[in-house]
């Protein structure tokens, strides 16, 4: 299955939930009026795009309808595709430009964080990079064991300590190993304890200090993993984490199993955080780099 086909298949439930409803609604109108835009906004909100983003899409639609002198309601469908692609575009590329680079992965438990790390490691290794994984979620023994499995699957080295050890110490060991082994990227797992934000912030600050001290000037990504199936709750989680850490990008998992994929647009537009990867399946290669145009096309294709 090609990349676009995979994304299109992954967005099937969202497309059925959002796009089909919009298409039917537009088909029922003879002219473009306020009632049409009210219904459009309502359908976008129901599709987990969120109220502020739905309002902005409709405002831009109105402006372009006027500017382009569009009179056929069905032309609005293509317009929405263009507008959402524009909203989501920018900052998608993962910065691993230094040797080594560091990718810090954060997110609450259960969103697919460790799986995402394994798939990302597999992808980077496929690009010819040497990757080291740091098991810095020392809060749960299961997280260390799970990462060990993914290290074997992806063929990457794993740096670990025992359960309850200092996460920053694991990151320090991983950076030391990366320097000694000539690795290209260090990917660090972290504990997902958002309910105890003070501890989380202190832990992340300590990890960041170690990275900045040991690798000054290194490319550093802080990726927040979110479960697309949680819809607007994912936006709230992103907002909370944004207050606790300097997030550089979002990884949205489980898009293939949910009708709530419209949340991608809300996260990008409301929080101004670029989406870097999307998860559209269970296979090792199902973590795909985010492409705004392909995403919008897959979401709003007839």
C-alpha cells in the first residue's frame, strides 16, 4: 500500500464522520448563505475540529467565496480542503541535523508513547541513522521492558537502569553512549505523570539541563504523543503539556481506529504546534511523517 493510500485508509472513519456529512449538507443547498455556513460550522465542531478552528475555517471560506465569486455550494468542499491544508502546513520536518541529535518523547500513559518511540527508531534506522534508546520512564518497570522489546524489533541499542532510578541519569548514560559509539540520534522515553505536574516539570527540567550541558547546540525535539481517539481531550492534554514543557511537535497515534481525526486541525491551529508524525496502524512502518496537503486530501477526497 502506498503512502497516500495508507493515510487515506487510516482516515476512513474520520472521513465518514466529517467529510461525508459536509458533502451531503452542501449538496442539499441551492445557494451559499448564512444558514449554509452555520451548518458547516456545526458539522466541523461535531468532527472534533473544535469551536475556534471551525469558526476560523468558516470565516476564511466566506472570505474566499466573496473574493473568488463562488456561487455553487459544492465548490466549498474543495475550498475547505485548501484552507485546512494551509492551516496545518509548516514545521513538520523532524530536526535531527546534529550528531548526535536528541528526541525527547513525552505523553500520558496509554497513548502509545513507547510504541511510537519504537516505530520512530525503526524509521530513523531505515534512513541509515544509528539510534540509541534511553529508557528514562523509570517510574514503571513495564515501560522499561516494553522499550527493550522495541529496541530488539528496531535493531537499536537500549540504555537502561533499574526501576525507580533517576531518569536524568539514564539520559546522561545514553548521551555518553551516543558520543562513544558515534550514534546519530538519542530517543528518550519519559514518565507520563501529567496529574502530578510539579514532579513532571521538575523531571523534564532536570533532563533538559543534562542534555544542554552534555550536548550544547545539539538539535533537540520534544515530541508530545497524543491519542487521536480522545478527540478534544487530546487538545486539552497538549495545552497542559505545553505549559510544562517546550513542545516542538506532536505525534498523533491511533488515527486509523477513530472518527475524531479532525482534532489534528484543532491542535495545529489552536496551539500552533506542528504535527510531525501520525500513526495509521499497528505495523512498524505505520508511523508516517505528517504532510498537510496529503492529510487534507485524504480527509476531504470525494
